[in-house]
C-alpha cells in the first residue's frame, strides 16, 4: 500500500466521524443543541480533547509500529488484556453497522418516502463490498468521498446560518438525553464515543503515513476541521431549535427549506456520509477476525444481522447507543493516556522518537 500524506490522513479522520449522526445534525443536537448557548462550551471542550487524543494515538501507533486495537489502548504487557480490549472495541465498531443501516433507512424514508428497509439494505451491501477490499479500498473510498461531503456540508451549514429562519417554537427547555444530562457530561461522552470510532483509523493512518510529520499534521488537521464544523453545525441548528428537535435528520430538513435542489444534493451527500462511517467502523470490526473464508462469511452475515437490528430506528440509537459507547470510551481514553505516558517515558530513556 502507498504511504499516506497529511491531506489523505485528514480525509480519513473526517470521513470516520462525519457520518450519519454528525452530518445529519442529529448527533450535534443530542449532545450540544439541547443545551442552547451552553452547547458551545461543550463543543470547545471536546475540540481540545480530540486534538490531544489524536496526537497520543499517533505517537503510540508509530512508536509501537502497530495498528492493533489492543496495543493502541492497553498500557499493560499482557496479550490477554490486549485481546479483551480489542474485542470490546470491535463489538462497539460492529454496533455502528446497526446505527448506519438505520440512518440510511431513515434518510431515504424522510427524503423520498421509500421504505426504511430498502435504504438500510443498500448501506449494508456497500459496507460489505468495501470492507472485503481491506484498508486500501477503505482509504480510496474516503479520499474520493470526504472532500465532497465536507464541501457540501459546509455550504449547507453556512446557508442555514445566513438564512436565519427564526425560532418556530421554544428557544430553551429541551430535554437532554438521560445518559448525557448536562453540557459537560455531554462533551465528555461525545468526545469519548467519537474517539472509539477513530482508533482504528488513527492507528492505520499513523503506521501508513509517509513520515511522522505527515502523521501528526493529518491527525491535528483532521480533528480541528471536525471540531470547527461541529461548532458551525451547532450554530445552524440553534437558528430554529424546535425544528432541529423534531426531525431525525435536522440538517436534511434545513437544506429543504433553503432549496429543493440543495435538498437533493444534501440527501445524496448525507447518504455518502452514512456509508463512509459504516464502512470505516465495520472495517475496524473486521480487523479482529481471522483471515480466510470464515472472515468473509462473518462480514456478510454480520452486516445482515446489523441491518435487521437497525430497523429499531435511528433516533433511538443516537439517544441510547452512542452515549453507552461513550461511557466505555472514557475507560479506553484513560488507558490510552497511561499507554502514551509509558511510551513517552521509553522515548525519553532511549532517545528514540516516533
């Protein structure tokens, strides 16, 4: 596989997080929008944490020369602990195929009135085909899709902010999720569950980077771009809080208020975002499977099972599944910090950098 430059690595970071929950606005509303102006505090706090964690993961991956999930997280020299951590994270990644097929179904249903079953099946099939092609195919998909996702997303968000539709209902008093009751907890949970989603991509990007300079530049640029987009997205959602709260995919709704043409374009782009996150996280799950025919069978049957579970609905999954992943992610982040500290101490003793 060819070595990645910092721009390609930036695209991978954006692609892995800018998925259904993010680009649709549902995730941003759930974790920040419900708190009104205080949501900005959470978005800024999560930005700082994102950059630090991305750099730590890059350092660990390059110093250990591994993208193995267990080794990236665990500070202990124990194959058993590394294995347990790797499988817990793999299960979390697997759960995302459930969320992404649900999002694909919700999107086509909200936009075109098509059955949620059809939209979910398409995402499942696309993820299967991509993941069977391994990391190189995943990275190629991202390099093509992410620039388009990012540009159209930015344009729609800025047009929504400029339009300033005005409040169609209450501008405060929205009920936060039971697992993220205030802006500070929400910020931590948001950052933690997104971190779990980017660990595989961060590790693979760091190991496959042209050099350390490209690895760190891509990690920093990717997380900063995402955080800036989160803040802009929050501003757009707050222009009409009642409207944002009512829809499964609020940004798709805003694009329809701006222009029918933009609405169709955004729907296509959002579907691409659903696919990119589904493929990247499902690839993370697949890295724990043994090579051979069994791996292919598990990838296919696993995606089919995820699709069936996704029929429970995207809105419910964002409210309960994402925060649950976040609380597990907090434990992983603590371990990553310890792991980083240990590797940093080794470097200071040996004088060899990553």
